[in-house]
């Protein structure tokens, strides 16, 4: 007997981190759901690069981490730009530096 199993995994950004959800078949509720905080994500990624037994980074690893930071800054700027474009189309003015609309 062969059974087909549909698995969907979603990862969505939240203000406090990344929300992960696992759905099996056509369920409306996730089977597993977990929020990983930004602090956990950052600490885990930096730990990958730490020199074993120390709290230091090699210069080449520092460069890799700074490239990651630049990519995240680009993503944040793109996200902000898209929100501003959509808010302008909806007739609401985005107020820079806040989560409110004027």
C-alpha cells in the first residue's frame, strides 16, 4: 500500500523572531509550531563561527558575519520600502521610525 503525505513548512518573520509551522496533509492547524527569537537566531549563528574554547572570531569569519548583517539590513530596507509603497497607494502615510500610520 502506498500513501501520499503532504507536508508544508512555513517560516514567517514576527517582531520577536521567526515563527515556524509544520502542517501535515490538509490540516488547518499546525502539527508543530515554534517561535525562535532574534536573540536565539543571532547567538546560534555567531556560535557557528566562534573559535573553539574562546570568545573570538577569525577575521575571515567576521567578514562572513558582516555580509550576513548587510543582507539582513537590505532585507529590512526592502521590507520597509514595500510597506511604504503600499501605504501610499492606500492613502495612508507611513511615519518613518514608528509602527504607526498618520
